[in-house]
C-alpha cells in the first residue's frame, strides 16, 4: 500500500512498516476496527471519509494482512464487514502511545478532555501504550477501555477477529 514509493523490499524495518502504515487513514481505520466498528457504513460515518477512499484503503489493508473480511447479518441479508487480524491488534501499543504523545504535545481543542486508557484487568488507568503503568502487565485490546469525555463514551476495545 505504498504512498510515494514501494518500500516493501527495503532492509530498514521502519521503511517497510511505513509502506503499510504510512497513510494516516490506515491507523484510524485500525482504531475503529479495534473498537468493533468494522462495518463499511459505520467506518465511513465515524471517519468522515469518502466511499472510494475507504474502499481502496480497506482492500489494501486486507491485502496487507491488517484486516480480514467477516460475515455479519443485517436483517435478512448477510453482509461483509472487517475485523482486525493479529497484525492489526498488535498495533494497539502504537495507537495508545500516539494518544499519549498527542495529549502531551498537541493543544486540546475547546470541549475536549483527557482520554483515559483503562486496563480492565487491574482497573487502573495506564499512561503507557504497551505495558500497564499501574500493574506492569502487557496490554491487549480485549483488556482495554478508552474513556472519551468529548463523546461521553467508554469504548471497550475488541480482540482480533471481532466485529460488533
């Protein structure tokens, strides 16, 4: 899924990673899919992304092994949605560390608030992306809740393969 150049054969693992993850839409889609919002319409509405852009990104993310297509029932119809693979679920520390960095180094808009990342296993807020700063356990999606005061929401993350 190259943006500018094909870096898929580079020796540098950062370049190879950016070949897959360098498009900002990719991490935002992974974020939403880890929240269980893997239906096309839900992704489009939540992200404010055009249908064609979303379609291209989803297809590329399936090809890259970040997402898998899963069936879900919509009334009498069976439709296809998207669920995180293990590769996407392993991006949780990256997403959480981006949140920590964003709160520390970017200005909070009016009406916003601190996004707390709660490690449900110990019940404490963590200030780190990969390991709980309270209990030291490695963090996984199914153990995490993100509290978003600007949405008045407590969103429990989903493991790889889950679609709500």
